[in-house]
C-alpha cells in the first residue's frame, strides 16, 4: 500500500517532474522516484533533450555501451539537440528483463555530441547478458542550468494535502556522508505546497523541502536543495519559487506524535556509493557548501596535486572509491610526512570554518595511521594544523574528515593541504577530496529537535589508535520456519488426557512427561509445580501466546530429553517467563541439593531461541548529561519501547557501595537520525548522572530485556544478609588499617555480606548434551558460593562447537554469569551482564580451550567475601578456600576470568570489579580436572583482541584493568585452594611455551629460549583506572595497539620479555574525573611507563605520550607550554600527583649487575611535563643503589632523549660514574660501533 505526497511541476510544457515520497507500510521503507517526459527543445538560456533507449539498440553486443546521439548527426536515432559544450547528462534504468536487479550508468565518451551509456544486469538468477531488453532513460541539459528559475508559477491549485491525519512524510537519510559529490545532472524542485494550518508543530519535523539528488557521481558541485514549504493556510496565489543551496546534512526526524499535516516537505538525500567500511562523520559538513578543492576526484588527471618528496610519485589508478579513478602515492622513502599536496592560497578565507574530507586506503600494508594536515607559513614561520587523524587499513576505504579555520594575524605566505601519516615505504590511495566552505542560506523556521545536536562521536571515530572488531551483522529477515510449537502431533500440557496414568500438573506436583511425547505449553501455568522431568525420548516445548505472556512456575526441571522454545530459524516473538522457586538450605555450600532443585538441569538438549536484538550493546555517540532523557548511540539498534537498558558509569569508581550505573527504560526510538549517530533512544525518566562520550572513550549502553526470561523468584532469591552500605576503613574498630583511605575516599563494601543470594541456575552437562541459548534474559540467578550453580553453566561437555550462549543478558546475578567448565570450542558472544557477584564470564578449571568469548559486556562486578586484597608493595594477603569463599580468587572478582589464554577473547568490554580482565596463573588445573596432565600457565594465546576496560582497579594501586597476575593453587593439603593476588615469583610466573612438556609427563620442565612464545594482546583500551591500565607480573607478551586514557599509569610490566607497540598513553584527557566523596584526582599519578630495576628486556616502539608528567618549572626542559603534562597537585578534578612522570625508573634494588634492559624507538611526546624520574620506593630522593647507578636505556633513534640520533640514556645519580666505559673492549666499544651518543 502506498501513501504519500505528490508534487507536479511543469517546465515550458516539455518536462514533467514527479516526486513521490511513499511508505510501504508492510516494511517501513521509503521510496522515491523522478519522471521526465520525452522531448527535445530549448529556451532562451538552455537546451535539453530527453529520451529512452535499450542497451543493444545500437550495438546489440554483450557488455557494450549504447551511444546516445545528442545532436543527431551520427545516425539521427536519438535526438537533434544543439549543445555548445558538454551537457549535464542523467541516465536511469526503467525496464528490467528477467528476475535480476539492474542499473544504468554513463561511461566512456562524453562530449557535446555523444554520451556512452550502459544498462547493466546482476547475474544471480539468470545468465543472459545481451541486454536486449534492459531499458533506460536519459536526460541532457545545458551544463549548470538553473532549472528552478525556468519554472513558471502554476495556474491551477496544487494537489491538496491529505487532511485525515496522514503519516508524516518520511525523510530518506543517508547512513553516512555522500561518498562522492552528486553529478551536475539537472534538478528540478516543486513549488511549495500550501498546507492547512496544523494544530501543532512536530517536535522534529523535516526542516527543508525536497532535495532531489541524482545518483552520486564525481563532480565539482553538489546538488541544490530547496528551502522549506510555507506552513500557513493556502492563499489565492502561491509564494515564489524557493531559493536553493547545496545540501549535505539530513534534517531532524519527525517526532512520534506529528501534527495532522507536516509543516515542511521531506528531504530526499543522495544515496551513498558502496563502502565496506561504512564510515560515519564525527563532525557534520555544512548544510550548504562550495567545494574549493581542485580535481578532488582525480578523474583523468593529477593536476594540480603534487608530492613533497623527490622519489615519491603520483599516478592515477582504477582502484577508486567512486568514479573511474583515484590517485596512488608510491615511493615514499624519507618519512611519514611524504604526502599528496595541493596549494590552497587564495582558495580559503580566514575566519571561515571549512569541512575537509578525503577517502583513503592503504596499498601495501595492513593498517597504519593517516593524517590530513594544513601547513601554514606566516611571517616566515611555518606551523602545522592537524585536520583529522585516523587508523586506516588496506581492505576498505576509510573516510578521513574534520574541520579547519584559517587564522591570519600577519603576512600569509603559503598554505598547503596534504594527506600524510603512514610509515615510510607505505603506498596509499586517495580519492574524493573535498574542502567545503559554507554558503549563506536564507534562514527558515526549524522545529526544535528533541535530541541534542552534534558533533557526535561515531563508531568509526571512537578510537584513536586501536581498531575494535564489530560483531557479525544479523541475518536478513526471513519467514520463520521449523517452529517447534507449530509441529504436528503435539500434546497439550493443559489437556487432562495428556496425563492419563501419570501425575497431573498441580501445585507442588512432581510431573513426568509421557515417554516418546512432545508436550506443548501454550498458555500460563501459574501454580508452582514441583520438579518437571523430561524423559530422554520426550520434549517439553514452549509456544507463543499472541495475546500476552506465557508464565511458568516450578521448583526445577530435570531435562534428559529436550527443553525447547523456538529454533534457530523460528525465534520466539512473544514473551515467555519461567520462574524458579526454592529456599536456600542452611548447609547448601557443603551439602548442596540435587541439581534440578531451583534449576534447569540438562543432560539432553536445551534449545532456547528468543528474538534477536541487535546490537545487544553499543556506546554513546554524545555525552548524556544528568537530567537528559535521550541517548545518542553509535550503532543502529532494534530495541523496543518498554525494554530496560543499562547505561554504564564513566566515574572512576564502580563498586557496590558507590557507583553511577543506571538502569533505565526505553520510551521510544527515533526513526530518522542525524549523520554520525546509529540510534536515538528516548527514556521514560531523566538520568541521574552524566555519562561521557569523548573522542577518548564513551560509556557503554546495553539491553537487559529479552523475549524469553528465566528468573529466580522474588520471594526466595534475594540475599538475607544485605550490605548496609555504611562501612568505611576508618570506622571499623576491628580493622587494623583504620587510617586507610583510597585516593581520599574511605568507603568500601562491608566484608562478608551478601553471601546468601540464592537464585535459580542452568546447567548443561555431559558429553552427549548440547546447549543452544540465544535471546534469553537471566535474572536473579546464581547461588552464592555454591559450586556449579551459576546462571549459565556448560559443565564437562568436552568438545562442543555447536554449543553457544549468545545475544542474551544476565543481571542481578548472585554468582557469576556464564561458566565454561571442562568444555571446549563453545561460543559465548554478544551478551550483556550487569550487577554480578563474583567472576562473570568464567573459564573454570584452566583446561578449557579453543572457546570464543566475544563482544560481551560485563559491568558492576562485585567482590566476594572479606577484604579486597591490597598491600604497600608488591604483595597482598593470602586468601583461602572456605564455606564463605568457595573460590578464594573471588576476592578479586572481575568481569572476565581467563585461566587459560588458549582461547579467543575478542571485542569485550568490562567495568567495575577488582580488575576488568583477570589472567590468574595456574600451574595445574582445578576441581574435577586437577589431575589432567597440563599446565594452563604455559599455554599459548589464540586471539586476545579489541577488548576494553574502565572504572576498575580501585582497591590497590597495582590492580590493573587488565591484570595478568595472581596465583591460584592448592595448599599443602592438596585440597584447599589458596590465592595470592599480588606478585608471586614462585607460583605466579607464566611461561608460554611452544612445546607441551606436560604431554611427556614433565610439566615442570624449563621452556628453552628457542621454544619460548610471546602472547599477543592487541587493540586494547583502558580508561578511568586510578592505577595501571594494564599490569603484568608475568612476562613474555606483545602489547600491540593499546590506548590508555585518564589512568594513573598506562602500563606496568614487572617481568622480562615485553614488547609494546603502537601505544597511546594519554595520561589526562582534560575531562573532570568523577570520584566519590573525599576523592582527589591529584592523589593519582599521571605516569606513562615505569622501567623496572633488573631482568626486564622491555621494548617500546611507535608510541605517543600525551599530557603525561607533572607540570613544574623544574621540569620544562622539553616543553614550556602553560597547560603541559597531567596537571598539578592542587587540581581536584583532573590534576595529578607531584611525583608524576612520563618515564620512571625503579632504583631500590642493590644486588644486580649492569645490563642493557630496555630500548625505545619512534617515541612522540605531546604536551608532556616531567619526562624522566628515578624512583626509590624506600627513599626520596633516591638512595645510592646498584640498580640506581646502573639504570640504562637504549634510545635507538633519539626520539626519547631529543638527541635525534641513537643515544644511551644512563642514570643521573651523582655517584654513577662512567660505568659504560669500563674498558676499551667492553660496552664502550660496542656502543661506539653502533654510533651511539653517550650521555649521562
């Protein structure tokens, strides 16, 4: 069914233009079309010709163009127009042969006499390629014709607007900026249609009249757009034709309650060219603009572009983003600044903001950073202004865009724009460069949007160094098939005949399904059943109640056959809610009841398939302020009104007694959204706290509600020993650290409280079982300290590549989220977890391998048991297994518990907990797998990539968001677990090895140097951590691609064999750091990296330190700017400690010999304060020690020391001496051979 607005205009009685904006109510898609009538003619200022043809009329051969004869001199078949210059030509398909889609395009010859055109056909369903019936139309106009000026006022009344409360005209909005400027094909627009006076004005109605844009093709000028139609009641004579200005940005979307008639016509925006990277703008281009760049599309030539390096060359290439060609820059031999350039003198006006964009792609490397720059020379001094910077790969075209405003105070001598950035010898492509200047447009009344305006932080711009992988897109919508509840021969749960000879359902009854049966639950069962047993030959199937929700209450399920709701091809679309009942036995930890008690115990098949909501979580695209009731999200979502979401904190602390996470309810979703935003979500209530979205980091937003819900009863699940929330360190007389405060705050969770939570649980167990769970909400599940009773537990299944838990949520959990236990190759992906006690995503015994834990969110994780571990040096108290602490490591609970790195950990996010990602060291497996002949700590990593963590690490200054430390082991009795959270140099050493010595029965064998392996952790981000963003007590790792923002220390590594590459250490972003009462930002360090005192062998390359180090005139050797460094020690909101430094050296050891321990290359400092510091934990200033005197550092290229050449940086202590010149044959000779500059 079509409904919409029709506009009809005439041009000299020759050209008819029709615009229909219609909505297909069955699918909600917008449709637009343009029609011209065939004609040839001219006016006093323009010529035009319009016709139709078939690809093959003139040629009749496969894949050859049709030649449009514009003047009729060749064969006279088409037209006899008379053009003095090349006209503007538009081609459009209107007839299709067969089933396949097809399209028309101009190509090849373009002159005032002829234009080549193709009609092309996809070849999915058919193989014919002769194009004998592919029909297309074309229109040619004198170039740059102002068609609107030729439109006479209509003599007849316009077509009336519907008066019966029509659906507001939709806006066709591009998901990103146009990938190429529209062609200069003619554009005609309607005369404004008078409307009846509306009863109210839509809160976000479209603000401009239709913009008719042709298919994007590279040109120099964008398509004009009209101004809005009038909103007053019709008059006897229509208003004059609207003025035009180029349009790029979409208009605000209509509100959910529009007026009876829209006050302005919708916008038809250009369809973007295909792009695999789908970039979205952070800053929107001007709503009206003129492109001042020359030859930004590189169509046919390179001029006036040039290179700034003699060996580099520019060539046109068919590897184009759009159009026929792009430019390839190759031979970059001297530096990252080797670039493609264009002189901008006389093209850019001072004081005017210009929107600058370019599409870029790497040619001969996988990824690198790009930058677009404006180089200005004024009064003999040259300055460089970064327009945009972004990581780019060789697989996809990426949009590089930003803004630039020229400031001139003296004599401007030169202004050059260029694209630069990748490493030397890296070739790259550039296409569709635009430098857009705004053109004044007559202002018109615009309804106020109900969501905040930009700029926005799009998903593509959310990271500065790293690349976070996306989850796979959901499958395209298809008709549901294989629905279990629609199968034949189903027995009805509610039919007494089903239970002949058996115990019938009823309050407290233990019900056993008939053998060889499929029993359907099609409506609610409100009486609390006993235990439901499903025999191995039977299935219990939940259906759908189209009139409401199916509720089912029971004490538990014993599933030997199958428990089913939906299937992979028939996702449940109506609510199902299963509630598990049962009180907590007093001796439940030492004497747990049967597994079906208050649980779903599956020894057969568990098939739960709820509707997929995608994405399950995303991040904010704009800061959401306290009091706001709308969220701008980075990705599209199909969430629904009435669902609950979790908006994750961006405060420094996320703990049970103090946090700023918020559970909110969706009121509505905006259908039409601004560029740079994936979704706009309206809330039923305003937010209590501010949640940040900056270019450094953004708060996560996750969906909690699902169509299938399994929950513990509200009457018997909640803990009976709640945390009163009043505990502090200095008010507890039993606490021996009564003066302890953490960064100025003394609040803490009350120890050994909330130990009695007793929700339901789900357990899939045994080698023949399978669990496939998706689109399910698990609420009030988990049984605190009861081993194996978790919300979701894959237990001792062995290899199970078909097992998964995905697209689901776990919240208000009393013990964990998802446990993978003795199970391999399973998938836990795209889930949301919130408000969880103990470790959340959990590899239980250390034997679990080849699993994939990907794209999950874990937030607001609670420590379990006694005091959170901490210490004054590198050690903490030891915790022991007990009735109130089944797993002693739960005192350092984190969102992700990775006991074995031989798994795929990809694209996850964590907030809260003692750490975000915990990698404890296990020298032997645990639990029922304790005798398995393997050493988890020696296993090699598979993929650990794209993970982020924040608002964690509060309880100890060594606790990192990524914490590779802590030793978990059996005590001397062989049965009691012990846990040392600190640095354990005996049981806490990780030694990844390529050789499995355990296979030969020699687990304790030393891994030889030639067998050693380095575990790689890539594309990680940490922020808002008062201590280190990443800490490892275990060595041999490669940290490749890492961002650290607003942390106390970017990275700490106290074992040998660390390589850190492509790190951004931004010690302070300038944002206010939100802290609990008494908290002070200047109590936290603003350190970049600390070298240890011996046996380290650390290398840092290609890294940037920004806003690090204390600001003081004593440390202004490298930078004297007034806002440099991490701040000062009196700035409460975002300052830093006076001891902060970019690089620190630990010097307290007095027993080791000199050795070359660390090296750096290609290090950049941006706005940093103190750069170097010797640090002795025992004395200040540092005492004279062996390690203090011997500290040394090979600065391979001089970028750290500022010497611009290889240099050795040595200790600056007075009694150091020239230790490197022990004799002419020693280190000195070696350093001289390297041409190293020797500086103390």
